[in-house]
C-alpha cells in the first residue's frame, strides 16, 4: 500500500515529447533551448491540469543538463539531472504564491536570487498561482523580474492571467496553454490502461474525458477512481454509475420520442431521470448539448466540432439523418428558453415538462388531418365566390345549400385556434407554421373564410402604419412606410403614389415582405398593392430655409402673422 502512487504523479511527463496537447508550446521551448535564446521571465497560463508546472520543471531540468541530447533533451545521467530526479536539486526553486503572497515572502525570494547556482548554469524560480500575490508583492517583484542576474530565470504559472497586473505581463514571454482535447485525453488514457493491464471501453474513456473538461490531471484522477471501483475491467455502465453521469441513451430516446410526437414517452423518460437522482437543470443543459451535437453531425464540415468517440459519432450521425435543421434550431431555442426560465421558476419540474411537451408538439400542425378544414366540393354553385368570405357569398345570392357549407367551420372552435397552438410551441409570431417540419408535404392552410377576410380602408391604413414598428431598425424603410399610405381602389387592390424614383425603387424592393405582413395582419391573401410614380413637381420641393418658409406660408398664411408678431428670423 505504501508504494502506491496515483496516476497523476506516476505518469507525469518527464520530457517535452510526452506532454499531451501542447505541441506548439513545447516545440517553441525546445527551439529556444537549442538556439540558446532563453528569456529571463516566462508566464505559463491556462486551465488547470494542462501541464503548466510540468513544462516549467522539464524546461528547468533541460537547461541545467550538463550533457543535453539533441540540443534540447535532458540526459538523465549527469549530476544535475540526477539531483532533479531525486528532488534534491538546489537550482530549481518552487514557490506557491497562494500561501506565500506577502511582500516579505517576495523579499526573501529576491535575497535568494543573489546566490548563483552551484551545479548547472541557471537558477530557475517557479512561482505557481502567481495571480494570488498581493499588490505589494507584485510591485516588490517588478525590478528583479525585469533585470535579474544572468543566471536567474523566472517561470510564473497561473490559471487566471487577467488577474496578473500589466506591468508583470510586459516583462514576461506569455505562453497560453490549451485545453486538452477529448481525443488526446482518450489516447493517453488508453496508454495508461495498457501499462497498468486494465481493460476499458472507448465509451467509458469518452465519459472520463468529457468529465475532465480538458484537464489531464483530472482525467487521471477519475481513472484511478474507476479502477478502485471496477477493478481491471471498466465498462461504460459502471463509469456512468460511478461518475453520476446521465446515460446518453436517455437523450437519444427523447429525440426519437419528440420526432414521433410521443408526449407520454418523453414525460416518462424525464420522470425516470429524476428517479435516478439527476438534477433537472443539468438534464436540460445536457439535452441541449445533445441536440447541438446532433446538429453539427448533419454536415461533414462541422463534424469535427463533435468531440467524442467514433462509435458515439456514428450514432449521432444516424440520428441526425432523421432531424431537419429547422426542427433542431427550434428545439435548441426552446431548451435555451427553458434553461433561462428554470433558474427563476418556482415549479421547476413543470417548467421542464412543459418544454418537453412543446418539443414533442413541434411540427404537429403539419400532420393535422385534412378533413378538419372541412373542404367543400368545388362543383357546388358559388364555390369560387365563397373564397372572399361567407358575407360576400350571401350578398351575391348563392343557392341555399351553399350557405350551411360556408358557415360550417365557424361554430367549430378548434379550427381557428389551431394556429394559436403553433405560436405557443416556441414559434415566433412572424414565422409561418409550415417551416416547422420540412419533411412533411402537408401544410396547415387556414380555412378560406379566415385567410381572405374582407377589410376596409381604415383597417388597411392601420395595418400599414403598424408595419413601421416592426421595421424600426430599418430607418429608411420606416420613413417610407410613414410617408406614403396606400389608398384602396377596390376590395382587394390598393395604390401608392410616389414622386421620387429612388424611393419608388426602395419601396418595390421591400414590398414582398410588407405585403406578406399585411396578408397576415388583415387575414386576406388576395390584397395587392400597386406602386405608381407621380409627376415630379419641382415647385413642391423646398431645399433652403427661405424656400421651406415660403412653402409653409403658402399653405398656412397665419404663419406670416406669427413671424411678424414674434419678430422671428429665418436661419
């Protein structure tokens, strides 16, 4: 028992080549050693467990080696290397700034810097967690850090570079360490498992790498924990049980249930998740991450963003074939909203369950049976005239049998309310329901009486003016909408008179969008707007202040009297 060493220490890299995931940085340090271009101060920054202190120790050991191999590798045979390996080297000094952060501690370090090395060329001072130093300690270190003795090299390590004062940063070469990727973590753990004689599945190692979040030290610690529980054979099921990680099968099954609009299955799966002791908030974020992974699996170019094992990647690609991009976008937006509302919700379980119900209802409007719209035979007299509404049909004197058919959908409350259900499922008000599912050829067309409802000139003017609020960020278009009002020429045609050719072209470009919004606002798809250019009257145009005053006075003679009474001047 006393000889046992944890994997994080036992498999700590001893050479630059064995450092995982930091090839660019280690190559830079090797070239600096080979070319004898060593700086007097370095700053290693990055997340925890990515090799900052390890690289500092390897660097210190290599530059003090008496017989370097290849110009940048320690020989491990000279006195300096042996002293380092046996942890008795007097050339390498480590200081934990988290517990030695006062001015007195730094002054002691400065006094120690004055002593030259006895063996080797350099005295290396490694200050870990340097961001924990006090402001006074930082200032005490500044002068020595900028102009140290020729034999002194400082290596500062920190996980929070933004807390290091700029004057310290300006005196150091800054090296930013990256998070270790999931594939690199899995590959290294497989080597460790092979050396230890342990059998472990790739899916289990993928869970460990995800849990470690880019830190190799955390990954090795989790690996030791799994070995203690599972022995020499580690499986995926045992891994998720030990680490309290939700099985990915739940997410895959939930997506299948949502695509099948199976609300019951989705709620039962969520209940099973809660019964296993998992937090509902973590479930929501995990489910959103799963949908994001499904989305990036749809395109080979974005597949590289999926950090997982090959077996899991193939499973994502298979499920991505059954999900349309629009459905995934709406599902992600729905879960993101649920995650935001979850933090302030009183009934948190209901919040998540409501999101799952909405998720299962995405695309339901496209699968509504066509008989709900109660279509009427086109051979009936007056069928074409009823497209403009039941009232218009009555005015034109249609035969008596046509009247019940035209009024049949009105007493049924479910038909006009169906689009409102779609808006409640996470669709924006401007969106059309048919885009919720591109795979369904059936569209949810509202009853003809509702889509071609008669309107008045005042209703058209109010709907047109209301468009200005929806385009308030497009200032030019907003001004055009407010300046030119369409005038109704007949029951389904309006006209806009515009004298300026440039404004006319701008209005024509925006008219398809504006017309589409008017159709929805007025519930009439037959409306058409014609844009006509007026004669350009130069006399009506005023440019200077005097011309504007003259035009205003011509339209309102009382303005002249006001000007004279108040003795106003025209600027």
